[in-house]
C-alpha cells in the first residue's frame, strides 16, 4: 500500500514532497479502489490566486494531494526540505499516468476544453496508447453550470465507469469543481490545467531544455501574451517578492535569536 508523502510549507500551503513513482503509485491505488479523491497541481499562479480567493484556498487545503507543478515551487521545496524535489507538471503527469493505465487496464475520462480539442486529444491518446480505455469525454459550458447540467455531468462520468478523471477547466474553476464533487464522483479527479491543449497540439509546449531550467513560463508567455502576461509578469514577481521577504525576515529573526541567546 502506498503511503501519503510528507508535506512542505509553500507560502502557507502544505505541498506534498513526492517522487514520480510515489505519485503514480498512489493515484493508481486510489483509482483501483474507486476512491473519490482529488489532486491539485500547485504552481505559482495557483498559490498566489488562492491567497486572495477564499473558495480556492479551501479547495487547495482540502485536496488529497497538492503536487509541486512549476519549477519555482519545486526549487523552493528543495531549499525548505533538503530533498531533491522533482517538478510534477500536469501534462507530464497525465501522459505518464495514461501509460500506466494502459498497462493496468484502468479507464480515464477527459473533462474540459472544447469539443474540437477533446476530439484531437482523444485521437492523440489512441495513437500513443492503443490499449488505453477512454471511457468518455465532455466539454462543459464556460459559464457556470446549472444544477441540472451538473447532475447530468456527474451521472455521465459515473456511468462511464472511469477510474480516473482528468479535469482541465483552468484555475480556479477546476480546483473548486473537484473539491465540490469529491464524494459525488466515483473516481480520482486530477486537475491538469493546460495539458489538454498541449497534448492535442492546440498550444505548442516549450522544448525540454526550457522546461528543465524553469523557463517554460517564458515560452508560454511568448505563445499567449495577451492571456498570460498578468500571470507571469505580475503574479510571478509577487511570488518571488514574498519568498525573498520571508527568507530575509527569517534570517533576521534567526540572527536576533542567536544574539539574544
């Protein structure tokens, strides 16, 4: 049985210190048991948005797994915990999990994005993983769903028999939706953000070398400047400023304690 990984504080949010093997094993174990759980991918945008959004804050803290998506989160956790924390990026998690699901016979459900993107994604997954069971997919309205639409969606997912539901509704919508539907969905929900667009070929992903050195955000900014400029040029700077201030304050506090002693 997989064990729950340790937690590391990231600006007041407990993020799981976890390896690729551990997260894949844990999700597979929960999915096999049809456990209603959800996992959030925590990058700087998610963390900073949660600090000013009480509903998202509760959803993140309520998650069964909070994974370090984004190189700044992984690096901060390395300094805090002393362990070599890897980045668990949403697109990579989805792809690796699909490979495992193909071997184990577990099925997946795709929730989010547009119908065209979902059809392109389904085709890509079928080509990459011929034996993967795709139980279904659904593109919900971009507006808030009515109670009737929400009931239909829950029934659709549960009737499909999917073990794992990949949710790509964007932050904060996907995290809040998963939190509200734990106990209603008979499977494990994983919020994967832009993974559908990447794997369907709608949005080009950064080269591996840019991902490895923490510059994927810059590639995304160049690809979608109008939509992402605020996230990367304001929110990321705010995140860095808070981390720097806390680090300096902590050092000064430790120095005062040493002097008093």
